C-alpha cells in the first residue's frame, strides 16, 4: 500500500526543468566613471559604520535652540500633541478647530 502511494506521488510530481539562460543583447553602459565609483567606495569606507556597537547616532546633531526655547515650544503645542495622540487620533480636535473657523496650529506649521 505504501509503495503504491509513493509511486502515485512521484508520478504526480512530474519533472520540473529550469529554462535556458537569457543572454542580454544590450551592452551595459555605466552613467559614472570608474574613478567616481572608487571615490564613492573610499568615502563609504572612511565613514563610521552605523551598525557598529560604538556608533554614536547623535554625534553630528547640534541643536541651535536653547533649552528654554524647546520647553516653550513644547508647552505651546502640548495640548495639540495630546489630542493627536489620543484615542481618536485628533479627529475631534480637528473638527473643533474647523467649527471655530481656524486651522490647527500644528497643521499650519507643518505646511511651512
């Protein structure tokens, strides 16, 4: 019985063959020179490795704002951010702003 089942499975599986390779008739033409590619490779090798354990993501970040400016900006937009992160994702806040005839301050800033 097992032999019959195995024979049926093998007959049903059939044979699958890969197709022939396709030879591209159009030759590849690079848009950059060999020197440009080598220069890019050397620049990438000289840059720090972002996957390394000791990589500092904030090394290049320098803020132009003072602590007081950041706190003032946070306090100004705190209610809007709380509304946008709420259960309705800010739709109630936006409808209230629309009914009052003004655009939400956060959305007005995002367009700039």
